[in-house]
C-alpha cells in the first residue's frame, strides 16, 4: 500500500503548497521542498527510494518536451550565441570550479568531477516556475539555457564516472568525440523523431491516437538517443522545437484542444512531485552520513553553493565584456542588457531535478567491486545545493527583480493585438470570395459580415488602448456577458432534463461538452472582474 499512500501524500503536498503559496505570495517550490523535508521524517516515506532512471527516463523527457513546445523559437534564434555559451562553456567551467573546490575539501578528483557535473546544470522546470516575473526575453534565454545544458552536464558526468570506475580514459580526442556524438547525434535523433511524428500526425484523424503519438515522441527521442550514446536531452529539445514550429499548421484543432487539457496538468503534477521528492531525498541523505561526515558535508554545501553562484555571475559579466570587444555590430548592440538585468539572471541559476537524478545515478560500486568513493557525500551535497539555490535564490529573486526596475514588458500584448487585428481584417476581406466558393446564402453572409464589423470595432478599440466605457468595448462586454448567461441557462436546462429522466447521461455529456467549449471560448473574451 505504500505506493498508493505515497501518491496521495505527494498529491496533497502539491495541492496544499500551491494553495498556500498563492495565498501568501511565496514561491511554491520553496514550500514543496519544506513539505518534502517534513515527509522525510516518516520512515516509510524516507525508505521509498525513487530510482534515478524514473527521473531521467520518465519525468525528464516529458518536462523537457513541454518546455520546448512552449518556448519562443524566435527569441532563441535572436539570443542563440548567449544561450550556446551558457549551456556549454558555463556548464564546463562550473563543473571544473566545483570539482576543484571538492578536491580542496578532500574529495578524489573523480568523485569531485561527478559532483561538479551534478550541480553544474540549471533546471528548466525550476526556472519556468520561479522566473515568471522576468521579461519575456530573459525568461526565454534562461529556459533555453536550462534545456540544453543538461546534455553538457550528462557528458561530463558520464566521463567522470567512467574514469572513476575504470571504464573511460581521458584524452582530448576522446572527450571531443563524446561531445560531438552527444550534440550531433542528439540533434540528428531529434530531427528524425520529429519527422516521423509529423508524418504520423498528418495521417491520424483520431485525436486520441494523435496525442498518443505526441506522448510517445519525447520518450522515443530520449530512448533512441541514449541507445546510440548521444544526448537524450538534446534529442527531446530539438524534437520539441521542431514540432512547436510545424504544429500550428499541421495539428487539427480537436487534437490540440485535447493536448492542452492534458500536458499542463501532467507537467504541473510532475514538477510539484519532484520538488517534494528533493526534500525527501535530503532527509535520506542526512541519515546516510555519520556525524563527522555530516559536518564536512554541510561545509561542502555552503562552499559549492557559493562556487556555482560566483562562477555564474563571473561568467555573465566576463562573457558580456568579451563579446562587446569582439562584436561591435549595430544589431549586437541592440541585444545588450543592463548590469542590473545581468545580476537578476545570475540569481536565476536554480538547480533542480536533473541534478538530483545525476547524483542518484552514481553507481554503487567500482569495477573492482569496491564501493564508489563518497557516493553518499555527493548525493547529500547535491541535494543541499538544490535546496540552497531554490530557497535562497528563490527568495532573493523577487527583490532583485524590483531592484532591476525592468520596464513593463508589453510586447506580448502588442503582438496579440497585431495578430488578432490582422487575422480579423484579412478574414473580413476574404469573406466575399470564400462565400462565392462555398455558395453561401447571401443572408448568412450579411449576418456574418455584421458580426465581423462589430468584432473588428472592438479589436481596434482594444488596440488603441480605449477604456471599458468605449461604445465598441461596452457592446462587446454586454454581448459576451449575455451569451455566457445563456450558456449557463442552457446547461441548467439540460441537467434538469437529465434529473427528470427525460434524457440519458450520454446525451447530457455530449451537450455539456459543446456548452463547455462555447463557455471557454466566450470566457477568453470576458472582461476581468
């Protein structure tokens, strides 16, 4: 029964922590970590160890794929150089700095590099949750960095573990080959899986089958890439970015509506559960260490946390000055950000589930049969760094954002008005030709033309920044409110017919689905209370 009890405990923890976080303005991951620490006091929960493969093979592909589908490809292309530098050079520098610090604290070089690889990558899901207050460009760069840097860290980790257990050798051509295989092979697998995905989605009319293909895509990409010893992370990310580009013109509306109902909920639950499990794992790691080892490990947590933050800040400022010296093109000058914005990006380097999964993946023994040196120490320090970055930097970030005084980012609202206006205007212009092609009754065309004229008037009023008392907006609000009231009345009528046994539950569900769709569509245009 422990499995079922653990599911219930995790679900309740996610529910309560998010509700409390929204009520008191506290970042939910901070509360979820605290809940995990409390749950770790329960022996049965603490002993229920989560296999690292579950995170790497089940949770991570889903989270990375959804992050890739929902990020901005345009912003990634615009800021590609900075993203590549932060997801490769910064990761390697951080792993090296942490390894040097760990070695200075008494770790052999092999385990020290394993620790460095574990804490080097930032976490895409943590960034997505904690950095929402930042401008769109900053959030996109941070998310893209954390999507790709996992692949770099896993290559460093595999090399460090292989050398420690005696399976790898350290030469420049060998290391270069590993990185080339990881990135080149991962990208190629991602492109291949995306191509298969696109062709299947074109041929499948059933939304259930189409979305099953969508669910299988990240797992297949990750599995195939790992099979050829490439980067599963990069394969998932590339596949997701390609599908994000082609999906709007490829995937049918019913497929998309079903996917948008499933994916946000699934990733929300997985994200919350992972933060709780980090807290539980920290409790387990504490008990795996002796008193003297715990003292040394706490010192190591403080030192390593300071190192990862310091290296990130140093890289952000040093790389900016270096790029300014090398590239003086006008378009490069337009991409420059302020020092205050760079400080905020420094505070947004959260660690999360991927770091924990890497630490837990450390093998128990060497090829000789001896225990892997300092494995419990690595797991504890990694868990501690995750907690420090999530809690410490998560609490500091809102203050840093206020200090940075970012101008209000209205680009999304402006582009939304542009897209809505342009689409409505072009549809209105195309209406006569489309009506002729379809042989539409003139009365229907006239009625629809009048509706479009009213809709365009409201769109233009919103685009011009008009207040709610503008006649076109007031008309639109009254129309929406009345339609919503009519939908509610129709729903009550259908439920009454079911209660009076005049219609079956099957009929109720079909009509209710249509009414729900209409209500959701109307609610998207309803004025905020």
